[in-house]
C-alpha cells in the first residue's frame, strides 16, 4: 500500500495513495496530539519507505515510524529563530535539513544529533578576502554576516558574534589573523584571532563556536559616512578606507589621516608598501595619492568613461588596474607615468565591471562583472583575446549559449588561489573555484 500525506499547520496526515482516503495522523504526545509544536515546512520518505522525516518551525526534525505512526527519533536545534527547519531530504548518503539561516545540517540518526553543519550565505555576497597562505577565505553578505571557509575541505563557520548590522562593503585580512571589515552601519571593525580555534571548530562544533567567538575581540570605530571599500598594506599595519566623501588611513588600528574629497568616492586600493592610495570616484576619475605624513598629496588624475567600480595595485607595485561602469578594464604602468599598459582596449565585459584582482606573479588580472562573467587578462599579451570563464553549456531550442561564471548572477568578488586558480563570489550567494588551462 502506497501512502501519501499532506500537512495542515502542526499536523501530518496520511492518505491512501490510490483512493485518497485518510489513513491516520502522525502524533507526538508531547505536542498535544499534533506532530510538532510549530508549522511543518517539509517532509520526506526514507529510502526503504519505513520512515518519514519532518522539518518544523519548532526547531526540530522528527523521524517517524510509519507502521506505528509514532516518533522514532527527535533532533532538537538551539531555540533561535534562525534554527527553524524549513526543508528536509533523505538520500542514500543520509538525512539533511535546511534551516532558516540557510545552513545545511547533516543529521546523525543513531545519536539524534547534528553531525555536521555547512554554513554558507543565503543573501548576496558583497565582499571577499583571502588569507596570505590562500588556505582560508572570508566572505560577507548583504545582511552583515561574515563566513570563514576552509578552502581545502569546503568546511565553513559563521563569524560570531555579528560584527556589522548591515551590508559589509569591504574585507581585508592580515597575515597575523586580523580581519578588517567595513559596513553600512558606518563603522570599521578590527577583529583579532580570526584564525584561532580553526582546526578544533570542525571537531567540536558547539564548544568551539563559543571558543571562536570568545577568542575574537572586534574593536569598532565609527566612520564619518558610509564606507565603500577597504584596503590593507602588505604588512597589515596600514588600512585605507573609502567613505562617501572622504579617505581615511589607520595605522595599527589608530586613525592617522582624514582626507575629505569634493567627489563621491566609490573604491580604493592601498599599495603594498602603504605609500600610495588609488581612489576611484563616481565622477569617472581615478586619482592617485601619495601618503605624506598626515596628508594625502595627489600625484595623478586619470579619466574614465564611467564611474570607477574597483581598483588594485599589482603585487610588486609596478602596475595599477581600474574598472568602471562603462565595461572598461584599464591597466596602468606606474613606471611610465601611469600610461595605459595594454595594446588594445580591454572591453570584453558586456556590462559594468564589479571587481578585479592580480595574480601573485603580476602577469594576470581577473575581473568579475554584472554580465555574470569572470574574465582573465594577460599582461604579457595585452592585445590578445582574454580568457572568458563561463559556466555550463546551455542549448535552448536552436540557439547555443554559455551561461556566466555565476549563472544569471553578477560577480561581486574575485581572488587568486594560485598561479592558475581563481576564486569567485557572486550575487547568487555562491563561491566557485576555477582552474585555468594556460
């Protein structure tokens, strides 16, 4: 006999699969005759059809014996709104649920516990940064959440407590493990020990999450206006912040310089030695400043066809690249007085370019755009066609098209994991790695 079922508020009702007659209900005595104390948002059969698993807003997942219609196992989550269980699936590999926070929980039925939790984003990723050894990535999203990723395993952990209460617009990480973040709560935060307890987190989740939170000591500083980006020197001592109409410098977490601007700032990059600052503006101009004590002295002004969206110094400081809303990616030669360093215009993006990053050897520039593509430009072959990274090959009727690197989603962040390996972050809340065949 095949049974199907429907859900009514806190109830799970079983029906005969052919005639549709009611067969009974799943009830838990502790829930006043209902299946759950909250809405039932998802259910599924076990592979052998002997059990049903249900996910509920009461922060529990229950496994039911179909024959007895009684609860077989109950897995309880911490009593927070984010732990409402919204979806569930039972595969040959195990039982998995998804919570309101967007986390995927791998469930251990024998011990009625959570074996592992995959913590990503369920809102657009707005910032990305990498540790110096490329082993750990930090991402931030529209709601202010920051996530740390172990790139070798894909394991992740949410940074806690919440540092920013709104969108994080920039991240930077020092080799010593200090995470610098700026957010639309008009603040900059310096968080120490973000690498502390990393190894233990994956072994003792509940204990170590608390240890990780305790080990972090975010020091927040109020900014004069909304921050648009942040950049750090190679030694981690100097931090430059782009605010709406000001550029700020911090040395060893202390504010040392404020440079007010007549234009609206849109992006920023601090050279590795901390001596020069590239500032992009909404007025379609890129300005290069030199740090002179407690002042910024403008050295160069470079015109663009659209508002600047991102800029970055090459690792050795010999080049500067900038992107804009007019689809352009422009590399400049510092040694040649910031002359354009490409033989042809780099305009292969079909919409605004959102982000850019240099490879460690300074040969390649990776860019991500509103057009969903990641494009790789070669400084040794500046006049040749770039490498355009796309996703799956899609065939629609008689038309053959390529989806973007992040299908139907803008690319908001790029970083280099190795000489030919790229990490990208998208509006689709997804991180992807790409290997170049060059």
